[in-house]
């Protein structure tokens, strides 16, 4: 779970940078940053799936997994329906995606630290 948490925290840094760009008026972040963010987050998701399927984990980890799956679907939607079509990323959608991901990271950290 620790490795997944680290990967998601790294992905969150890239996500925060992209959200800041959009909130400052830039319609699209650089595609390389979006791709890197998605790849790191996907690595965290695969790591978390493996962990919850192969070892006993706290319920917080299962809740985090559900949230990260939802966040991944949102991120994929942002990429496919907006970014690749060069349409401005909708700020409410970005904030929803980020909120689900951050809440999921908090839940995962609660599981990691046994809270």
C-alpha cells in the first residue's frame, strides 16, 4: 500500500500543476504532463489493485481503491473527450476529478498509517 500511496502522491503533484494551469486560464496543460500524470496514477492503481487482491488490507484501502477507479475514469474522460480533441478542460470536471482523487489518497493514507 505504501508504494501505491507514493505513486498517487507523485501523480497528485502533476495533477495540482495542471489544475493550477487551468485555473490561471490555460485551456490545456502540456500533453506530456497529462500523460505522465496518467501513467504514474495508473501505476498506483495497478499496485493498489494487486495489494488489495493479494493481502489483507484495511477497509480504508478498499474505499480508496473504489475512489481511485472513479478518479481514473474521470481522468480518462478528460483526456479522451477534451484534451486529445483540443477542447478546453472543464474546470468543474477537473475539480471533481481532483476531489475524488485527493479524498481517495487520504483514505489510502489512513489505511497505510492504521488510522
